[in-house]
C-alpha cells in the first residue's frame, strides 16, 4: 500500500496530483471516486503515510467519535465513505466534516461515485459533500494493467512471459483487485499442477474464474 507499489498512469494521474498538492488544497476536504478496484484505497493509504492521517472505514463510522478520531492528528481519511448507512452514521460524518473545517484539519473521502450521487438523507451533509472538490480515478488501461500484472508476478517470483501478460489483459476484469486475484490463482495453479505459467494455463485459470 506504499507509493513505491502504486503505478501512475493516465487513469489516476489527476488524483495523484491532487494528493501531492496537500496540504495546499483549496479547502479542507477532497473526494476521490471511482469503481471498485481502481486504486482509491491504495491512494488513501499513500496519503495517510504522507500526511500522518488517521484512516477509518465508512462502514465503521456509525460507532465512531469524531473528536477521538482527530485526537493527535491533523488529517483523516474515510475509505468507502458512500457505504455508511443510517442516520447515526450520517450525523457522525457531518460532525467530522464540520470539525475538520473548524480545526484546520484535512479530510479525504473515497467512494464509488461522485458525492452528488451518494444516497444520504441528511440535507446539511449532502450540501457539504457536493461543495467539496472531487476527482475521479479511472479504470486501468491496457498499459497500466500490463504493468500491474508484471509487478504482481515478480512479487510472487513467477516467471510469466510477455505473451502471457498480453493474453490476460484483454480477457480479465479491468481492476487492480481482479489482477491480484488472477495472479494468486495462477500461482496456485502453477504449484498444484507443477507447470510454468503459460498461455494454456492462463486460459484454464481464466475459465475457472469465469473470465475466459
């Protein structure tokens, strides 16, 4: 989850640039949004390391205490902010947004869509979220997926040729999460069948994953 393990491409370059601008953001908060597996959570961890921020999952927010979350830190990230549900969770997020603004802290939110589409009922919260700058993280393109696969194979010390990577990219689900699952499945298949990672093995694994 470090910056050294994050590959920058056209799909995420704007988001990385915004995070690099911190703390010189135009306001106290920023929203990153994009489909599952596009790298939002990884970027939230990168920003946490750079800023010393606290990090909390949106699904855990209902039971959280905003002043306690900000104790000893000047920044906080809420990952999957759009997944919180219920009036209590919305009240906590609104309190956190207001507290960040009042104390000069910074807040990073992530979600699958832009904040205007988050299904919240609290009017004060929705108006504050819609006023925040939001930047999209796009799905990885062929070049980025290829680079991610090469790195994942190398991390597992798997010898996969350029032919294998070229075979996988147009056939796999287009996300970082899918790339990790696919390489893990190829690693397991290679070990169990005592075969190198080849195009036929890749075809078999994709079929097993329902992605052929």
